[in-house]
């Protein structure tokens, strides 16, 4: 194009965040005085607003508005590269979202507000890396000698890094028990990629796990080479770290699920730690799976991807057993130390502990034998972790005189009693009130908590173990900035004998003095309607067990259960993930569930009880008319397991296919029709499609 001789404006296709209900793909035409390369960042008018946009490749499929408006501003930044655009285009198509919406929401919001002078200043402030050679020398000085399993895993990464671009690179599944040295493998693999002058993307499931992994990467490679991306950053921080990744000044990008869409022009390796974790799946927006996108991204960029877990997702395990993924095993703990012995406590056989007998006593939180074991540990200066996956004091309050219960007026759920601030709180909609002094229905003064959450467990345990220093870790005790770090530091310093908490205590933390871990009430998840519940329970319990004996000491994992013979617990006792996975996969195959089927869930809610199911019914009929010869099953609408939340009735309908491709094809035709259907169902509050839903 001979731009120098034309003075007429050129047309540009721009990805802009058009609202989903508009039914636009998100590519609109704008004009500018001269051509801009695809990937250039611009500000453009959209309706009455000015929005961030990305100049897109012109494939002729955009929507040209009647009046072409000019680009308002061009951001002085390098363009987003073709690999990034390909990733976003895939993600938008796969998750049935507008491309513009998906692309712009992957960018830091603070980009929107800065002018080019400010941007230039930010770019200069992005961290500057030291040279790769320096870092390599430092790494050699600090890294332990790899054991055979670790060395083989690193060698597999090395050989994939050496492949020509077009060669196939199966994703690598690093299956290693807790403490087997997976992180050490990530560090060595990262070193290899950094040595080639490439960037490394490391994903972790939870923001709580970023500081400790960041510390290990920083100790090895230098903090100034790392950019972190997670939802806990302020908008300016997020912008700074994003810019460091985008400008290529950060060599390592470490973050939670949102980091998978960061711009990484020199990407050379992708690592997904705890790849099985449900937190990788977003529960709002496009509901994308960062784990799946990481695999796809690595494939598109022709770089290795390493998925690590002690309890891989059944999807990844299945891929490995089919030969599509390369399995790399670390069967033993790297620093020595046996895995904990499992002790299954049959609750029906247990005596009540001393001090909790007599009429009116709540059932004991901890069986006497377990209590004795905790006390022994305390006397030896060792720590115990008690896992109870329910926060608050009690899940419901109850009036014995009239059967009133603490229902939420806005949801089909009980409000949880929190004793510390004497409130009843709905964990679904947030509705909070002070606890009534007497029953609101009959005036009876004697309303009592039923069941037990972590707050009550802590209180009861203090009564049973008066000398123990007991601490509690859950969403309520860690809501303030820095409180989690403070509490973890107290545990590490040995100021705590017994730590009570929700699943928050089970994940990742490297506690050195814990020799006993107990799950007090895990049975609930055995009989959940969620088809992934057993997988989650197994992973959670094995993770929790992994907190014990990190220091090489002999350790135990206790389970209080009414189902001591359950196959899940039996497999756990043998630390036998393959047996558990095989039985689960057989069940999934028999039931036609993932990974043997592909699912999409259409959700809808409305204030009145009828609109959401009517919309879904119409949607199912529209879908049926589309599917033709394709092997697609359209299920009728059903209420969500929590049928009403915040005064909205929630419904969902499932679409299923034994193959991914026909499902994708039919969804792409169906979703545009849904936009039209939505307009015919005025009372609908929201609808959303969830591809590969985590629960149905
Ligand atoms: P994971 O990530 O699998 O939980 P880590 O990489 O954190 O395991 O390793 C667990 C512990 O073992 C750490 O303290 C680590 O320093 C140590 N470790 C890892 N690899 C080795 C090795 N090859 N030799 C000795 N110690 C090791
Ligand atoms: Zn009452
Ligand atoms: Zn509620």
C-alpha cells in the first residue's frame, strides 16, 4: 500500500468490547489517517463512550457501521503479536463470546485511561532484566542435584525445546506426589527456556499460592525478571506488570488464571501448577479454563507445556493414558520423608470424648482417639491441621419450639450463623442481619445452632484442649490484606499447635512441623450431585495429606467418616491415584460424562419464576432444529441446585455431544439465535453459556 501518497483515511477493522446482548462479534470498522498494523492498540468511540480497541486482521467478516468514525487515539505501544491475536480469536470462538469483548477484557483496564506520555513513563519503569547468562550462573549455584525422575522430566522439556517449530509436542503431564520436587522441575525447565532468550509463563490456581512460588523463582532467577498477574493487584500494578510482559522486559510471568491471556512476545515455555484445580476455570465472563487455554496457547506458539499435579484432572490423565499427553512421573518425595499413613476413623464406632457427654451436648467435633493424637503431637512440639470445609459457626439456626430456621429471604438457602460478629449471613447473596435474640416467629428465646463450621470447631476444640494454641484459617479470618501472611507466619514460627481451617489450609503451603492432618467431615462430597465431587474430594484429601511430614518426620492423615469402606478412601489409604482415576473414568464413561462427552450449559435467571425456564425451553427447541444429523443431545431445562439466589430464579439446560467438533459447530449457530430469543423474553435478567462447565 503506498500510504505516503494517499491523503484519504484508511479503513481499519478494530476489536472493540461491544456489549454481549448487542449480538455483534465485536469487530467494527473505523478510519484513520494512515494504516496501522494488526495488534495496534487504539482508543475509539463506541456509542457515547470511548473504548480501548485492538486493530485486527481484516478477514472481511467484520460489521461495517453506516457511519464510519475515526480512531481517536493510537497508543504508543508495540502491537499485540499474531500469536496473541490467534489465541484470543480461538478463545472467543470456543467459549462463544464476542472477540472484542474477550480481547479487551484480557488487557489491563488502566490502559484505557493513560495518555501516551504517561504510558512512556510506565514503560520505562517496567523491570529491566539482567542478562540470561548471569541468571544461569546463579541458578547453578543454588539448585539441588536432580533425582532420576526430575532429571528425566527436565530432559523431556529440553528435547521439546530443541524440536523444530513444526514438530509435534505433546503436552507433558508431570505427575508427582506432594513434595516430589515438581517445583524444582519447573525451575530447571524455566532455566532452559530463559537460556534460549524466551519468556516463561507459570500459572497457579490461587492468588494465595503466588507469593511462595514467586519467592522460589525470585531466589533462583532474580525478582526483577518476574512479573506477576493476579486479581489482587491494583490497576496501576497490573498495568505495570502487564507492560513488563508485553514489552518483553519480564522473562517470567507468574500468575493466576487471568495471566494465561497476557501478551508474551517471546513465549518459550508454559507451566501449569496444580493443573487439576477448579480455580483455573473462570466462573464469570467467558468462563474459560485457563488450563485448557494454556495447552492451546502452547500448541499454537509451538512451545512445550508442562502440567503438574499430584492428582491430575481426569481429563489430563485420560489424555495421557491415550498417548496424547506425555506422562512424566515423580513417584517419591524429593527430600525424603514418607507419605503420611492414612487412619480411617469409623465414626459409628467412636466413643464421645470426655467433657462432651450428657443430654444436649452437640456431637463431638473430634473423636477421642484423634483428640489424643493431637494432644500427643502438641506435647512433642508438633503441629496438627484440622480440615473442615465449612466456615462460620453453624450452617443454620433453629427454633426448637416452632421449627423456624434461619432461611435467607432472598435465596433457597440457609443463612449461616457467624458468632464472632453475631450475624446471620447468606453465603450466596451476602444478605446479613444481626442474630435475633428470640425466634422471629414464636418469640422462643432458645434458638440453637445446628451443625458445625470452623468457628465453632475452634471454640469446641479450645474447650477440649485447653492448653493448645489454636488458630483458624478461612475466608473470614483472612479477609483483610496481609492477614493470611500473618497467620501463616505464626504457623511457620511454631506459635500455633492446631490449625483449624477450610480447604485454604490444604493447598500448597510448605508447613515444616505438621505431622498430623485430619479431615473431620469429608463424607458430604461423596454423595454430592456434582459429577466432579469425588475427583475434588480425592484431590483435596491428598493435598491436605501432603501438608504433613514435609520435614521428613513420620506423619499421619486421619479421616473421620461413616463410610470407612468407601473405595475412594481405600484408594487414598494406598495413595493410589491411578486406581481411583481408573474407577472414576469407568463411571464417567458409563454415564456419558467428560472426558467421554463434551458439554455446554446454558444458564438463565429471572425475577419471576417462569421466564428463565421458558427462555431455556425455547432455546432448546431452537437448538434441536439446528442439530440435524449431528450427534447432539438437548436436555430440558432444570432448576439450578440452588434454585433462587438474590431474588432471582436460576435455571439451566445442558447440551451434550460425544464429540467436540459438532458441539462447537452447533453452538456457533445457536448462540446468535439466543440473542434474538432473549429479546422475546423480556423478563430475563441474565443468560450465559458455559462451555465445558465444571459442574452440571
Ligand atoms: P512439589 O512442588 O512437588 O511439592 P518441591 O519442588 O516443593 O515439591 O520440593 C519439595 C522439597 O524437596 C523442597 O524442600 C525442595 O527444596 C526439595 N527438593 C526438591 N528437589 C530436590 C532434590 N533433587 N534433592 C533434594 N531436595 C529436593
Ligand atoms: Zn420459634
Ligand atoms: Zn441469600
